[in-house]
């Protein structure tokens, strides 16, 4: 939802607009985005195929459907769909000489369980209500980073989950990312439910690497890069 009225400002501009959605979860996708077509005639929807698979949209709703490994370009914007440790995909987008990474729900989500994990054994998580294997999950996450590295080793902007709700070690996934890639600007995501300041914890780690960090303090905040 666009509670701060940011989207209408973009729809008034006479320039192409590209809309991405990484997966079908409600905090990443809302079918209301298709209404924007009525207000702008140069808009392109680039969506993860799992949104269609879960029947959140019709095949004709998107201009481009991508799953992991898929690519697309119109000469202005080039897109690579990479993997996730949850649903859908993560994105690499190149345009006007800039390279952007959007993680979607790619993260080391079970980091807090790692200190007590035993290889090959699962741990019951009350918050996820399931048996999880944190070591295998981290291995999958690091494998996804290797796949991303095959496409690019540096990004001008990285948007990545820093979600305090997952408990101790909630910055681990972000730290593992910045250890492996050159990053121009780190933008935290997925933190509103745990508070804006919770995401700022990541700043000390980006500063150690000399990476600028966007210390977002309110909804609707903007930055020029």
C-alpha cells in the first residue's frame, strides 16, 4: 500500500516506469498495482512467476514473467532473476550505467538457530511452526550468493532484508552479503514491523566496509543517488 502517496508523483511523470515484484507474499505484491495502467501509458510489469503460480494475477497482467535464471531486456533496462531462500526471486537490474540488487526475501532467515544447530538435525521453531534445518538453510543462502556472484560482483545499490523479528543474528545475512560483494549503497528492507531503528544496527557493519548506509527514519522518505 502506498500510504504516503509516493506513487502518484511517479505516475505523473512522462517517462517509462518499471514495476517489479519478487514474489506473491502480501508485503511484496498487491494486485492494485495493475490499476496504475489507467494512469500511465508507459508502464512495464516485471513479476516473479510464482505470483502467477499462486493465482494472484493472470498471465496477461504482466509484461514479463521471470523465474530464477530468467533474463529480460528492452534496451533501456536489463533484468536478471536470481534465487531466494523463501518464495520467488531476487533481482539484478541494470539501467543508465547503474546496477541494482533487490533481495526480495533472500536472506539467512534462521541465523539465530545456528549456534545450537547440529549438522543433519532439525530444530522446532515455534514462530515458524515447523521443523527447520538452519545449517542446510544457510548453505542454501550462501549457494544463492554464489549464483549471484556469477552474474555480478558489485552493485551501486543493494536493497536487503534487515528484519529484527527473526531474533539474534538478524544482520547476519546482510553481513554475509557485504563480505562477498562490492556495494555502493546499502538500503535496508523488511524492518518496519520491528521498528525503523532496528535496521540501523546494520550501519556499523557497512561502515566497517566503507559502504554508505541509508538510515531510513520514516515511511515515504526519499534519497537521490
